């Protein structure tokens, strides 16, 4: 049996090699190496795909989150509600603005922010909510938006894992006031390095984002407020422009492979991802739960099958966030998931036979123990 890697980033490059090489060469020959027409063209194309009027390219998904929070007016002393069951970048970005992250538990099936937790987390200092569309599954946005409207809060979607997903027929990224996207190489739409974007339908927010991403400049050399340096690189923008037209077909392949996993893993002890008729999942990750997760992971590794845990330690229990004061046991759903979740290999170029091979290995593991 051949090895099955968790991801294979070179496969996508090999598929698109002539177009990507030409795009990179075009940028190098243009002499325009920061922002400019390549970035603007991709900002427009991606914003349109996301159902938004404006896209502001950033240096990373973390930069996009940070800029969205700053543009929303989040300042030291404010509170921002998000989840602990996420990539640490979501919470780091909040903290870097000086605001306090208020971490709430996730829904038991959706694995995203549980709207019922919002009321208890609300204080007079609450400024914003950051729902995360985790693993490619959109968060339950309708009750979140209702709550935000009722309490005058800004909603910033973390779309890093959900490029191309939709909720109630609308693309993620167009549901909140602002949305942060990541083009980290393993994401559903991945660059050949770091990249990100903020999308919005608010022209004033878009203008503020454009200033904040480069030193707070509205005019060259004149800062109206303190900004960062977080700009989408034109070489990455050109590569992403080649890949964007493929996004929907790739997501379709991800969904088909997820369906295969679903069939192949019935009659195992695996808890499969729940299905929701309100949204279209794009399977950035195929995450199962298993009662003997650590032993299963070790067994798969021995069979040379890549599997990873997203994420093994919830943010509220990580050293950098201890001072927020959350005790073990304070977010029971999140902590329960951390002990059981396992991400299986899934990417558009993964052969269907590999899914069967992974499923067989899981059945062998269960039979042998
Ligand atoms: C990847 C990711 C980020 C950060 O994006 P970078 O481009 O790596 O900075 C933020 N949030 C989530 C949920 C992510 O998966």
C-alpha cells in the first residue's frame, strides 16, 4: 500500500503549471511589486465571488482579521466574542488590537459558535462577534446576525476555512459586516505563500481598510491613523487569479470525496460530520470523532496515512491565553471535541481509492482491538 499524505500541494501546481508560471513571469516583468493592477484585479474577482462590493487584499488571514477588527473600531478595553475551538490566529488577532477575547462554546454538531452562548457573554464593553466557519461548515449566521442587530455589534466572519461555502443561499463573506479570508497554501483557495483579504459591502469600511493596510495612509506619506503593513503580494494575487475559476470544481471534488468517506465509514465507531440543509459545506477538512482517537491516529501513521488534529489544545487552555482566566472544564463541548477529533486526508486531487484505503485501515484498527 502506498503512503497517503495529509495534503499534496504540488499536485495543484502541476495541473496549472503553464498558467501559473506565466502569471508569475508577468508580474516579475511588470516591475510593479507592491499592490497595483494584479492585486486590484484579484480583489475585484474574489469580492464578486464572495457576493461583496469590495475586497481589500492583505498579507495573510491573520492580517485580514486584525485589519477588519481595527476598521470596525475595536480598541483596547473592548470585548470581542469568538470561539476557543478555532485556529489560534482568530483569537490572536483580537488580542493584538488590545481588546479582550471572550471565548464561548461551540454547537455540538456544527462545531461552530453556539448562538445560545452569546447572551451570557455580552457586556457593556462588547463590540464585535467573530464567528468562524470551521472546517468549511458555515456557522449558524441567522441567529448571530439577529443578536448583533439587537445589541449593535459588528460581525466579522472568519472565512479562512470556508472559501466558496454558502449559508441560506448566500456566500460566506457576505453575511456579516466584514469578513476575513486566508489564502494560506493549504486553504481551499491557496496561494504559493501567505495572503488574505477582507471583504465588505460597506464603502467607508473598505476605504478605511485600504488605509489601515499600509501605514494608515489615505494619501501617500500622510497617516490619518496608525496602520499596519499587511498587503496582498502581486505575485500571489496573480497566482490566485489563475486558481479562482477552479474553486467551485475543487470544492465539488471535496464534497464528492466527503460523501465517499461517509459511505465507507458507516458501521464504524466514527462520528461523521453532521449535515445541515441550510448551508453548503466545502470540506476544508474532513473531521471525524472517534472514542479511541489517539490509538487510531497512531495506527494510521503506522500504515503511512497522514491524519492531523485540528486542534489538539483549545485556545483558552494554551499558555498565551491562560491569563484570560478560563479553567479546564469551562468550555465542555470544545474540550470534549479536542479529545476525539481527527482530520482525515481530503484534498481535490486525492484519488477515490485512497478514501477506500483510509476507511479500510480504520475498519482494520477497530477489528484488531
Ligand atoms: C488559517 C486560519 C487563519 C489564519 O490565516 P493565515 O493566512 O494563516 O494568517 C485564521 N482563522 C482560521 C480559522 C484559519 O484556519
